[in-house]
């Protein structure tokens, strides 16, 4: 793909073209550095982040520039609105907005760079007591984020009610396409019927980050104890039912270990894990925007350990 000039971002609308651009920094890094220079920022040691959804470059060790393609404008709205709304409300560090603007129809943010070690680099090696400690902190963090007033984000799209109804309608087709085993697909109709009653559609919405997963937080170690040190990536924020944010750590981190599940839920403020809550969490896990059980449940051999969705919910949310 050729660009009209070395200083212009392209006008395309399909994901494939954008992905090709993202993986070829030579095409966009000069523009990113031009944006940074326009704000008087240091461009002497840029670092391109290969992962992530948008064009992301570190400017030294203090700042990050995120450029959002026009087709992902909703992510820009979500990230900008979240960082603005959460500023000053949390004990845990989050990025601060330093500058923002638009280049060739592509919105961008310059944000502060947090310090710490990426959770995904540390989590697999941690001993069990440290994993439980961190899951308790994640539960506490989810609860504290959800206490922050939504402000303008109360009207962010999609609305909770619309999202859940759309996810329910497409649920069976989605999980069939993703290769969920027939023994689990068989129970979907019953679970979806229960979900209609179990999932609050009109409860006062709260701040949902959607992805409390090791790739999106930073850790720090003090005297052998690992703690949460920062939270970032607010591009998929929703306003909706609070338990939705338990699904990321529930699937990716708790791994069906009773101590971990208990720590997460207690940190969140839940003392009791009853059958109704397990059933609702199982339904929400299947209805999550990113739901793909085969990729996301990190319990060794879970497909063999459970014969249906009821057994699966007992396996994931073990006590």
C-alpha cells in the first residue's frame, strides 16, 4: 500500500489495510514523530509497541502516543472519556492525558507512561499465595473503578441492554463458529433462558473496563511481595452490570482454583458464591463481547473435566 505523502495518514476503512499499516512502522512512525514534535515532545528515542490495537509509540520512558484509525474512533472516545473521568479517583496509577488532537482524520492521545512490569510477564511464574493476593487487589480495583461516577460515559455505546440482547441472539451461532464442544452447546438454550432473568438489564450502570487481564496492568515487587502498580487500556469501556468485569480475571487468572476465586470475589465485595451467582457468571462469560471459551479458560483439560455447562460453571467458579 502506498501513501500519498510521507506526512499523511491514509483514509481507509477496512481492518486488513489497517493491520498491514500497523505492522509496517516505516509507513507511520515518521508521522507519529511529527505529531510529537508538534507538541514539543522529545522524539529522540521512540519505541514502537508491536502489540495492541492502535498505532502506539513510546516517547522516551515518560510518554506514549496512541493514534486511533477513524474506524476505531469509538476506542478513542472510550479511552479519552475514561482517563478523564477516572482521573483523581483511584489509588492505583492510570495514564494521564498530556495532549490530544487529530491528524488526517485520525484522533490521537499523548498519555503518561506508567512504571512497573507487565502483568503477563510475571503472572505465570508467581507462587499461589501471590496470585491470590493479586486477585484480591484486582477485585478491590474493579470495585473502586465502579464507584467512580460515569459522567458522560453513561451514554457510551453500545448500551448495556442492547449489547446483552444482541449477544443473546448471536450466542449460539458465535460459539458454534468458535468450535465449542457439542456437549456444552446443548445447554446453551437453557442458559440463555436463565440469563434473561438472571442478568439485570436496567440496574444502575457502572464503569466496566471489560478486560482486567494480565496484559492490561502493571505489577511491582516490594520485598518479595507483588502488587498492582498500574492499570491501562480503556478502549473498550462499557456502562453496565458490575459482574461483567469479573469475567476476565475469572477466565484468565483464577483457573478454577478455589483460593483464587475466593480472593477475587472477596476483593470485589462478595462474601458468598451461590449457585445463582455461578449461573449468572457463566451466562455472562458466554455473552461477553470477546467470549471464546476454547481460548480463554485457563484450566488444564477443562473440556474433559466437565460434561455440560452446569459442571463447567462449577469447575470455573470453584469453592
